[in-house]
């Protein structure tokens, strides 16, 4: 028999049991494996959080060192990947490039699709943890016309990504600890968010037993959209547009409230958080600190703050429980770090990688069935075929 009830957008449909991330949208609580996001952002490193999400426990020093070592051993991508990258125009959106290269990795690492044992699964996991930052850096270097380098294995995970992104030829590269800390924190805040659009995509693609890299590539495509991870780029473009237009936030607020106008206030609202997004709170504070540390004065931050203050006291937004989300302030930090706006969602993907991996791994270990929703058919009933001359 067919189904009789629908839940478009799965607003009230659970797809799995999960022990990874706890989220209470009413109270604004977010915990990874039971640890609060506030504490993790403050005290842990991104690699520790990745280990926690994927394997369930915070690593001890020995486990963390081994994890970091195994990832470094896998941090070279096949040089032929450069040929694929070369074929893209410089104007290509980095998210499209990243998704393509992630999928292409399967061709260069065919053994990665064998995840029948815990050991094989571990190998695949450290492979992608090692190679993904290289792809992230290369998508940016491609756009900027910079030569493609491999990482520096003497550095930590986040330091290494930054160096791969920003190192200029014939120039000494010095780490800026402010940037390292800021990025570490941002990546932790983005690392998992239970069954969001891209994570559900990774789980559903993986549920057909497609390989991890192919599943991740699909997740990256899902993240790209402006209603999801692409919001961080859209927010900054919106704030710039407000600035260009003379800074009249009220005008844009009115547009967002006008039901005839498809414009939405980007970086506002969330499917699950209905009081505040705990990540946005941490990021707002971090944005203030990073900009102060770097001595950057960004008029766009003032526009953002003005807009947020207005929305928070506006009936339309209050009634619909629309609050700034994680993407509202993150772009301001990325921009102050010198990251181009089209790369913002790529940075989100870098942070979300361990979450996607953890969710995929959980799905496979629990031997979940293939994801296959039902529908209610509303098309034509049976019709006789009509010859082309008679149509
Ligand atoms: N600006 C203006 N109105 C909004 C907004 C907004 N940003 N978000 C929701 N609404 C209105 C919407 O029009 C609807 O009004 P009504 O009840 O009168 O029809 C009501 O609020 C409920 O919205 P919805 O679209 O039914 O809610 P949803 O849960 O389907 O969508 C959302 C959630 C995040 C997609 C949506 O709030 C949105 O489009 N926000 C802007 C994009 C954004 O910032 N996305 C990032 C989300 S957080 C990080 C991530 O996922 O990557």
C-alpha cells in the first residue's frame, strides 16, 4: 500500500538513531558526544573534536598523536588530480571544484571503497582527513592563480591548511596564531549538526553502500546551497549590498518581510533553533576578538550588528522566532583572515568533514537500510499511448 501522510522537508520525521550530536532547539543547546559546544570551542583542538565525533571519546595524548600521524601519512593527493583542477576555469565556484575533486579521489584511491572491516574503515577515514585540506587549499590557489603545493607535515592540522592556502612563492611564510586559533574555533563550531541537509545527504548516499568519498562529494553539493552552508557567502554579499546601497538596513528588513519579494535576510532563521543558535553566540564574540586582534575595522560588522539588533526587536522576526544563525558572523571572520568570499562555504565543508565522516561511519556500523522515502502520486492516471503525429 502507499503512504497517506507526508512531511515535506522532513520537518518532523526522524531518519535514524544517533549517538553523535545532541541538539535542543528550544533551549539552544548543542553537544558533541555529550560535551557542550561552548567548552569544546574553548578548550579542545579541531583534531581532538574530529576524533571525538568519529570515534566517540576524546582522545588521550597517545591516541591523538597516532591519529595526527596517520592523517599526515595520507596527506598527499595524486599529482594527476592537478590535471583535473587545471581543466576548470579560474571562475569556477570552489564548491563545485571541491565536490568534483572529492569524488575524483575515489578513482585514485580505489581501495577506499572497501570498508568491510574496522581497520579498512579507519584507513579510508584518515585518507580523507589527510587529503581533504589539500583539496580545500588547491581550490583557493586555483582561483588566485597560485602554484599548487603539498602540506608541511611539521605543522598541526589547522596551521597546515592555512599555510597551504596562503603561502606565496618565494616568500617566507609565518604563522599568525590569531588566525590559527580563530580558524580552529570556527571549524569546531561547524564540525557536526546532526541530521541537517548535507549530513542527511551523506548518510542517504552512503546507505546505498556507495563509497565514502562519493558520499562526501554529494554532501558538499548539498552544503553549497544558500539555504544551507552557502548562506555564509550570501550573508556577506548581502551586507556588502546594504553598504553599497548607503547602509539603510530598514529597507532590507522591509524587503525580507515582504511576502511578494523572495528576498530573505540571509544568516537568519533555523529549522531547529527557535530561541538562539549557540554557535552564533560564540562566533559573534570571536568576530569581535579577531577583528580587534588583527586591528581590522570592518564597516560590514557594524551593519551586521545593526541589522541583528533591528531584527531581534522586530515583530515579524520575533513572531517567527528568527535569530542570527552560525553563518551570520562567520563570513566576517573569514574575510578578516583574507579568505575570499567564494571560499567561505569551502571552509564550512572543511569543518563539517569529521561530522559527515562520523555520521557515515555510524550509519554503516549500525547496518542501516538503504534510504528510500515514499511519495503520494498526484500525476495522471492510466492513459493510452498517443502516436507522435497525433500529439
Ligand atoms: N528572512 C525572512 N523571513 C524568513 C527567514 C529569513 N531569513 N527565514 C524564515 N523566514 C520566514 C518564512 O518566510 C516563514 O514565514 P511564514 O510563516 O510567514 O510563511 C517562516 O519564517 C518560517 O520559515 P520556513 O522557511 O518555513 O523555515 P524552514 O525551517 O523551512 O527554513 C531556513 C529554515 C534556515 C532555510 C530559513 O530560515 C532560511 O531560508 N534562512 C536564510 C538562509 C540561512 O541563513 N541559512 C543558514 C541556516 S544555518 C546553517 C546551515 O544550515 O548551513
